[in-house]
C-alpha cells in the first residue's frame, strides 16, 4: 500500500475545480460539509483509493473517515480523512478501529506492511514480527485485502480489486520487458502506471530499476519519500524508527 504524506493544516495548495477555475486553498482544520475536502485530498495524494490504490475518477472517490462517523470519528476534521473507492469504503464500513492498533498509509510505511504477487494477491509482509505484524494484519482485515476467488475470503459481488491487481501485474511485467529492451521510455512506463494505479505493484515489479522507482515516488502525488532509501535502490525503510515496538 502506497505510503502517503498529507499536507499539514495551514499549507497552501492550488487546484482546478469542476468549473475549471483555479482555486487557491489553505488546508483547514475542518471541512463542512466534509465533501469539500475531496479536491484538496485529490490534489495532494492523487486520484487513487488510499487502500486498494486503484485509479478512480474523482466522482468515484469518497472522502473516507479513518475512524468511522458512526464510531465517534470526527465528521469534519482533516486529520480523519483519506480517499477511498466504493469497495474499500463499504468493506471498511463502520468497524470499530483504534487508530493506534493499525497501520495507516499516512502514518506508517505501508509499503512494508504488505507484499503483492503475480497472482493478484496481497499478503502480510512475512518479514514483519510482533506488533508491526499485528498492526499490518489489522489494516489488511479492515479493508478485506485478502479477498480472492476460491479462497477462505471470497470477494463480494462488486469486489474486483483482485482482478485489477492481476491486470496491473501483467501490464507492469510487460512494461518492464519493453523498458529493458528500449521499446518503452521511462515516461511511457510512468504514464501507464499513473493511468492504472496500483502503485505498489509497479514499485514491486520495477525493483532493480532505480530510475523508474525514483519517478514512481516523485510523480504519484503525495508519495512519502522518507519511506524509501535512495542509497539502497529505493528499498523501503521504517517510517517511525523512534518507535521501538512498531518502527514501520
Ligand atoms: Zn479501494
């Protein structure tokens, strides 16, 4: 899951609204109605679901309450917002979540939380232990990332996230071959990645191609650069090294 950096309250940003007008905006503590936080979020972290990473039209993304509204989560506070697609939003639903018991893409290096493979599956990163593992598992269960055909957790009727991951994996693999063969430029690869989303799959497949990894970090809006080590092939590094029990 792509780790992101949300802008701080008070930060100035600029976007074009649905009437194609340039809006100069300062990130607020709260948004009433909360739907007004959508364009600032999309501007800063891109038109992607924060959880499944799929590219979505703005109209198909919702302002997601990290702690559910019905569970006492702040209805209008910027700090309680991410973006989510319909499937992740309904999977997450109104589960009771203690925010400190789980990884989150704006607080942790969630690229370390999970691994993605050629089957379209997502799994907990096997290197994790102790509380890091428990916190990754919590986010995995909350978003039902384990849903996969003919598994213990079958997808709901509208949950095709696994198929999109599979398509993206295959596309990223063919892009890698064509990039190595010189048939695709780095801009071609990035264009395809930005169009499809599933950032973590592109980042996984392009392991060893440092220039592509660097551009995946810089061109997907809001990807948290401190989560990756440029001196070591942009491999992930803990985001909270001061936290002895869960540095991820
Ligand atoms: Zn989603």
